[in-house]
C-alpha cells in the first residue's frame, strides 16, 4: 500500500507525531493548519523547543516555510505572542493537464492550487500517447513563458486522463475511449517531452483518472469537511470519482468508480464493445447520437453542452432522460457509500440532467442513505481536473516521508 503515491501520508494524517516527528511532519502540521506556531508545533509533537527549531530551520533553508504576514498570535504555551508560520509556495510550480477525448486543458499552478496560466484546445487522444504527450510538452513550454516561470521551477506534472489508471504504474488499463494507450508508459513519455522541450531536469509525473482528480479538486476546495464525497462526470463517457477521508479511493487496481460500463439492460452497443452499458444510453455521446438521429447536428458531449446552454428543448428532454438512467445506478452507489455530497459534473451537468437524477435517486435509494445527501453541480467547472491533478502532485511531493528524502537530497 505504501508504494502508492501519497496514499499513506496524504494530508499528513498518518504522519508521525511525538518524539519521532521530523521536518516533514512539522511541515504537514503547518500546511493543514493544525499547528502554525512554534509553540503549537511543540504541543502537537511533544518535541522540545530546540528540536522544533532545528527542524524548522531545515524547512526555512529549503525555502519551503516562511513567517506569516498575519502578525503574532497568542501562544498555546503562554508567554509572548508567537509568529505564525506558513508554507512558502513561491519556491516551485506544478504543471497539470486534463485530457478529454478530443479536447485538453493545461495549466501552470502554484503549490497552493492557484492557476497561474491556462490553455485549452484540441488534442485528440485517439492520435495516441506518443503524439498527444509530445504536443502537451509544447503546451507546457508556452504556459511557463506565459506564467513568467522557468522550467527549473517545476517540481512535478499531474495528468488527468479519461480512463482507468493503475496508480502504481501510472498506466491506463484497457481504456474504452483511449485506443492505443493501454499499458503505455505515460509517465516516461511525459517526462521526456518536458525535458526535451525545456532542457530542465526530469520531474515526477503522476497520472490518474479524470473523474478521480475532479472529485479530489472539488472536495478539497469546496467540501474539505466532507468525509465521503462522490463526483460523477457525464461527458463523452461516464465515470465517478470517490474521495474518502480526504484521499482518492481507487480500489485494488484503479478500477473503482468506472460506472459507465455497468449493464443497464438497454440494447445499444457501447464503445467498450459490450451491449447495454450505462454510457451507451446516458452519456453525452449517447445523447448526441440520439439528437443526430432526429436531425439535430450533434457529434459529441460538448455539442450537447452547447445545445443545453442554448435551451434546446429536445436536448433538455434527452438530458433529463439520461439523468434518470444515471440516477437509477446512483441509487446503488449512494446506498453503498453513504456520501455527504454527490456532485454531477461534465458536459451534461445542468438542470435537466440533475432533475432526472433526483427523480430516480430519491425514488430508488433508501431514505436513510439520502437523508444527509447534497446533490450538487460542479463549483470548479472545467478546471476541476487541473486543480485535482495539481493537488495530487503537491500532496505526493510534500508528504512527510518524501519531504525528508527531498531535504536530504538538497543537503539541508
Ligand atoms: Zn461499455
């Protein structure tokens, strides 16, 4: 389990406390706001004032910690008010990209998740990983110029992809809508594209499923206290991301949340080759096909999105019907997971679809599992995947154990 990036130590929850607490544990306490003064760190860890001072010194020398601008606050140990400490996010930046089937979005983000420069455009995953990731390297090069940052400041790259990912290897596993990507070394190719374009040293590349990273981004920024959070993305395909106790729940090999290929007994053939999948009748792609069959020009989830935004009545009726189909499956999902928030995101997320989801969900799920459930739409919109991918990289690199390793490698 500990081999999976960031899993054991995400949010510093399982970091050591007490006499063993290292610089990484102190940084985690500052970053998550649980202890932001020297006195509070002493109290949280049981370390002596001198030891806390030595460990903080390493973080100051690395440029990872700074004194807060907020002025002194009362110390929990009494005595003079203490200076607050904060994570210094100016020492590095993160690159992130969110790939959809025909479209991508990429950004430079600060370590605290602020988008510093952003770009979106056509990038067709069907053209294969070699070309897509090569082109993305070019996007990153331009974005760094736009953001005014050097490639040497980049500490890591996060990628959201529309398929199931084994987070151990960063490779996609039998992705129905990513032909040519199955088992491909995405990390290696992305890293090479980055170094070839920029001449900067290689950095860690983390890859995860798009719905997982959207869920992670939305939960962290909008619902940090929600301990069971589910996001369903309805675009060309359908996928779900689950965040439990602040961590992405991936299952044993990254397959958790792939609800688009649950058989719902319809006769439509799915892109995965099976018949009757949920995605074959209720995704943006499925709605587009039905619109096209009745003479409305639509070829993709994003076309449906445009029609919905323009108030097209047939698109709205079909979106509501798709919502009912998805709501039926979500009744089982919420019964199993009992989430506090169920977020609907992606091209079809809007009032008609949400209405359909609610109709079936509340009818089919036990009242017990929906009593404290909020069914909502996305807050971050098209940026959710980017924010989640950036956060994944930061939580990986600043997990307590990795902080120790990185400080040692820097010689501080
Ligand atoms: Zn399928």
